[in-house]
């Protein structure tokens, strides 16, 4: 499995949105600027997130985005599915021979089960907490 640029940007933008939307909606151009992402590309990412009901938009000249639910209730598997479609390892195309069936059963099926379970256990809130931990650590650094 490889996370695409769309997924990486989407996750970064959602962390930003989670942190900065505590007092209201956040403009997409502000998220794009803070994360050095093209606003046009980010609009495509957020269209997928909106369609999956992960974010909601606020219309108007002062519009922006909000999470549709609490970050504790949004899983990484849900986000990746919205951005990638199926993020699991592809099944063996032809399982007619025993070797392919063994690979499918003992490797691919097990990897997909573990991956799905792991990504369902991590929430957007977990990413936010980790980001804030790194951010606090950097602010506490003292340089001479």
C-alpha cells in the first residue's frame, strides 16, 4: 500500500481543519497556505471529503469548512476510503492455481484484515493530538 499525494494532503489538511475550526469554519485558502498545498488541488480533495460526509462547507464570501462530526468519530480508514476508494492490497487476479490461492489466503487477506483494523482504530483526533505534541515540542526547543 502506498498513500497517494491526495491522501497525504487530505490528512494534513484535515489535521489543520481540526485544530483551526474550534472557533468556527476555516477558509480553504488558509488551509492551503499553511500547508503549502495548491488551493485548486485542495478543492478537489475537499470535494471527496464532502461527498463522504467528513467535512461540510459553509457558503458565502466568508465561507469555509467544518468537520461534519467530532474528530474522535472520524477514522483514518474512512478518510482514506473517501480519498482513495479501496486502499487495501489488491486480490490475486487469478486464483486458479494453488500458489495464488495460498498467497491470497495467507498474505493478502491477512494484511488487509490487519490494515483495516489498524486504520479503523486511529481517529482524526489521534492525529490532532500527535501533531500538537510535536508542535509543543518544537516550541519548547531552546537554541543558542
